[in-house]
């Protein structure tokens, strides 16, 4: 586990698991794994202002959102502007009150 977000209303811990390329959904009551959601190289995590969408920063040159109810994943690839040879990754993400990250 790298980073996590605890959703108190759902009593679930959403934890990024870089080694297994997944988002682990863990019960806040008994710490059992409720679901494993495939996400490439996940790192940072935060919840959007809507209270049901997670935003995840990755080492895979993309930002990912995950619906907390359905666990559906949306990927938003990002590459460095210009002809740069380095890659970008987002170790820490922060969801803003206006719904942007």
C-alpha cells in the first residue's frame, strides 16, 4: 500500500497498491479486502467534491478517476509537452472543492 483514502460514510479504505497495479477496497469494519480494481501504477489518491469519485495519480503518465459505487475506472493520459524524453508521473494528487484535480 502506498497511499489511502478512508471514506467514512461508506466505511471503506481505498488504498493504492503499486506492486499489484490495483486499487484495494478494504472494509473499515473488519479490514477484509472487498474489491481489487485494476489501475496501472497507482500512487496518490484523494476524493473529489462530489463524495463519490476518487482521483488517483499514477506513474503511468495518466490520472485516473474511480467511481466509489461502481468501481468503474476512467483514464486520462497525459504526456509531457514538446519533444521531451522524460516521463511525467503524479505521486500526489489533490481534489479541489470545485471538482478539479
